[in-house]
C-alpha cells in the first residue's frame, strides 16, 4: 500500500516511478514538438495568413469599389441635377424673354396699325374732300346749263296741253339722265 | 480464471502504463512513441491538406482547418499575448495544442486507448519548451535584469515588502510554472486513465471472477460507470490541452507585457 502511495520509493523490480521520465520520450517529445512548430511556421501559418490577407483585400477591394461606384453615381446625379436646374432657369428666362418680346411686338403692331388706320382715314378724307369739291364745281356748271336749256325749251315750245307738257318734262328728265350717265362714264375715266 | 472460482484481484497501478516495446529489442519504440508519432503525422497531414490550396473561398477541408487554426490563433494566442506580438508564437502554440489534444484524445480512441501524456516525459518536455520560450522572449525584450525585475517586482508594491515579494514571485513565476504545467497535464491523464482502468478491470473482476451473482450485478453497474467516466475523460482531455496552451500563451504574454 505504501509503495502505491509513494511510487517514488518503489522497489526496483517493480514498475519505475511514474514521475521519472523515459529519456527516449523526452527526445521524441522535443523532436515532435519542434517538427510541428516548424511545419506550422513554414507551411500552415503562411498559407492560412495569405488566404486571410487575400480575403481581407478582396472584401476591402469590393467595398472600395462599391464606394467608388456610389461616389460616381452621386457625382452623376449632382451633375444631372445641376444641368436640370440650369435648363429650368434657362427655360424660365426664355419664357420671360418671349413674353416681353411678345408684349413688345403687340405694342409695336398696335402702334403701327393705329398709324396706318390714321393714315388711311386721313387719305380717305382728303380724297372725299377733293371729290366733293370737284363734284360741286361740275354740278354747279351743269345745273346752270340744264337750267338754261330747260328754260329755253319751256319758253320755246308751246305748252298746248298737259300731256304734251308732261312729255316734255319726261324727255328732259331722260336727257338729263342720259347726260348724267354719260358724264359719270366720262368722270370715272378721268 | 473461469466464473465461480474466486481469484485475487490485482488493482491497476503504475505498472499498467509500462507497455513492452512494440518491436522486441527496440526499447525506445513504445506505445506512447507510436501514438505521438501518429498524432504528428495526422496533424501535419490534416493541416497540410487544409492549407495547401488555401483560397479566399475555402473548401470544406480548408474551412475545418481554419476553424482549428483560428481557435488557437485568435481565442488563445491573440487574446493572451496581444495583437502586437502574437503571430510569432502561433506556430508553436498551434502545434502544441493539437499535439496535446490528439495525444490526450488517443486515450478514448478505440484500439489506441492510451494517453501519451500519462508518461511524464512528454509533459516535462512540453512544459520545458514553453518555459524556455516565455523566459527567452522576456529576456530578449527586457534584458536579463529587466526581465527578472519585471517578473519578480510587481508594480505598486511598497519597497519594504520586496524582500518577501521577490522570492515568492520568483518561485511562482520562474520555478513552479514548468512543474505545475507538466504535473497538471500528466496527473490528469494518469489519474483519468487509472480511474478508467479501476472501473473496467474491477467490473470485469466482479462480473467474471468474483463468483457471486450480487457482486456481478454491481460489476455491471461499474461498467456503466466506466462508460460515464470515459465521457467525462474526453472532456478532461480536451480541457487539459486547452489549459496547457492557454497558460503557455499567458506566460508569454506576461513575460513580454509592458509595465503598467
């Protein structure tokens, strides 16, 4: 029992103390641990670390790419918005100009039309005046002649009866009309 | 040894861990050496295969390898040593972790069923390597005097306590650490295996050789207990591998830590 409790004092013919190492195991333990450390240091760790670095780079690259794309999209949007605002401003300006120009054109046209109308009216009035003067002058002369002719006829012919008298007047009027239309024809020519 | 004939029960002891050489005459080629060598082959084969074509998008094998590698790299090395210096120690810590883990779990793998670290030589060599590494990097960073000052004179302790503090800190930080590291691992593996042997051999004796039906019934319960203990041992085996490597990383981290 005592030998079990204190294995270091065990007799030589029994198993050696479990606290005493075998030399071979010390050597193998050292060799194996060094081998493993070298295998990990030379192969496994570099390979895994490279994969991790690649992974990080891939993720970061993807993120940077996405960020760049986002920035690009934002720049394009800003540009379009700016262009749109400019176009709107320009359109407003053009509309404003057009309105101004239209108003100006209308005013000008109105003025022109007024002037023209005035001119036409003035011209027509002058013409009417001239024609009337002319008509008065010609009428005056003709009335004198007609009155003279009529008087001569009345005096020269004997007025026997009422029928005859009427005929005379009618003839006179017909002649008068005739001469009137002849005169008018001559007047239009002139 | 037939049922019904009582024979004497030989309790399992340290002699059960002394297996004969596998090849007669080659004394060094024992079961733990074979198991350890197999573990190295398996670790190198697995991680070489997992990392050989390491790519941005991992294969299933690479993913499994990264899982194990990341566990040691991030959860153990980086957390304990700090992100500035930890990469230098990742190869050793990873190799150490998987070496201890596989050799511990070997105690549960059928047909192998032997914990390499129940032979204390393996535990000694692993602890001494960790001890050499953490002291060496500490001395390299702070110089011999600076390192001893860093390890034995904690900041904020009054000067009149120093005669007491310096020996205590020296013993605890420099002398005891390799012993505690190796003994913890060895004792857990040794005790776990011997516990299992007690339950399995004892159950076997009770069932087949005690010659009593009542004791045979207890023997069956003992077998069931052995199953439960095997499950517990699997947990202990993984935990011990983790503790050994976490402590190594912490010793390295504290050896190169800046004064605070």
